[in-house]
């Protein structure tokens, strides 16, 4: 009895959420079905076949109209998005646990407490300990990799590619012309869902395996929507992107070096995204990424002149030079003013902040409070297609 009541409530919610869309669908099916039945009856005396074909065209037309109307099923969409963030919270905590267990001594390395003579030994000793810990927490790392790479990224990718089938990104694919939209519908299914969807699934599985051997963690990058779409989008599928897509651009900030900045806490990334001096539009966003940081140097364990080079009035050249000479690829430091950890993935010339190193999962729009749809779908992590 309880199950029946719950099902009835769900049906009522669906009807309320999609009442305009339902009317559109029914009207399109009746209209095209009736026209098809009439035409086939007049030409072939087969109203049934004509009605069926017309009804299929009506469904496709209704689908297009529903999406073109804007935020279809707003209530249900909010329920789905809210449900995702509720479900994702335990995995967010597991990611934080991985972050802690990868360097449980991190809290003792916030400031320059160590003698210069002991730092070289500490750097070597703690790096060995990192390797041992990464091996020990492999089950946790694998669980996080499966969730973020396959489940989260897979869901977002399929949604974006499905939308690319329904709402073309260019006139050449049927944008603005229903009959061209209808004729090219099979082509868009093959191109986006079959081809790019398969590549995305292959990448998700491949990088899940790679993450077991090359440590990765989910980190957060705050920016604005214009930059975010350019970073994660694909110019091959969305020509309206004006920036170089598929890669991050290295920041020249003095805080932690020249490179791409990330935070381990999404609230920190949101604070950067909402900084009015950093935004180029009214949509602060957070890009959620799987990041392979490589060898990390905690500035508190570096020589004193390197430690002093980090901060508001720091010297990024000193930081990057030290990292390059000693084969470190990422700098890590405690932002005492904000009370959080930050990372800078070193990149002097913006040459290798690429998808193998930084793999976007999705964009969270802090203005609309939903996961941002990317027209044409996100660029692939590995394939240049």
C-alpha cells in the first residue's frame, strides 16, 4: 500500500513538473499523426502506417520543442540535482579522507618550523612514506576513481551528448530548421551518442585503471562560466567557443608559482569563483577535476628562501625554478589568511596543463546551483577528436 502511495505521488510530481511538456508532446503526436494518416490514406490507402510514422515525427518534434522551451521540467530537474549532491556528499568525504591519508603529516607542515639541515632528510623520508601510503590506500583510491571517473563523469558526458543530439550546436547540424533537424537526427545520434559516447566510456575506464598506478585526486578550480566553458569544451563540436579549448591557462599569480591553481575544498574554489575582480561574467563556477599532481613539494619543507617566495607578495620565479630543478611538478602550501591548502601545478609556458594531467568532470554553476550543460559535450581527456 505504501509503495502504491509513493508511486502515485511520484506520478503527480512528474505531471506537475512536465505539464507544459506533456501538452506539447500530445499536441505534436496528434497533429503529425493525423497528417501522416491522412496523407498515407490518400496515397496508399494505409492510414495506420502513415499515422505511426507521423506519430514518431511528432514525438521528435515535441522533444525538440520541449527542450527549446528552456528549463524543461524545472521541478524534477531541481530534485535530480539536489539528489545528486546529497548522494555525492559521502564520496566528497571519502575524497577528503584520501587527501588526508595521502599525507597525514600535512598539518605539521603549514609553516617553516624545520631546521634547514633536517629538511633534505625530511623531503626524502616523507616522499618514501607517500609511496607506501598510496599503496596502502589503493582500495580507497580505486573507489574514488570509479565513482568520479565512471559514474559522475559518465553521467554528465551522456547528458551533454544527448542534449547535443536534441539541440544542435550549428546550422549545419539542423539548428533553427526542423526538417533539417529531423533529417540529420540519425547522424547526430551516431556522431555524439555512439561515437563520442563510446570514446568517453573508454576513457573513463582507462583512466580509472591508470589512477590506480598514477595517484590522482579530485580537486576544485574556481573561475567564471566563459572561461570554464572554454576550458572544458570542444572546439570541434562547438565553434562558438572563442578561446583555446581543452586546456587550462597558467596563472601568473605570485601566491604559489606560475601554473594552474586548485583547492582540495570546494568552498575555497567557490570563494575564488565569487571574487568580483576575477570574473568576466555573472556566473561564478567551479570546475571539478581529477588531477594527477605528480611529485609535490610542500613549501614548508623547501629551503627557507623558497618558502618565503610563496604568498601575496611572493616571487613565482623562485618557486618554479626550484620545482623545475628538483623535478617537482606541483607546489603545495598552507594559505594562512584563508585557512586552507592550495596547489599550483607548475607550468612556465602553459605547455603541459593538458587532459592527461587535469581531467574535468563537470562544471558547477554557483548562480543557477546546477551542473552546467556544455554545448557539444566536453572535450575528451585523451582523444583529440
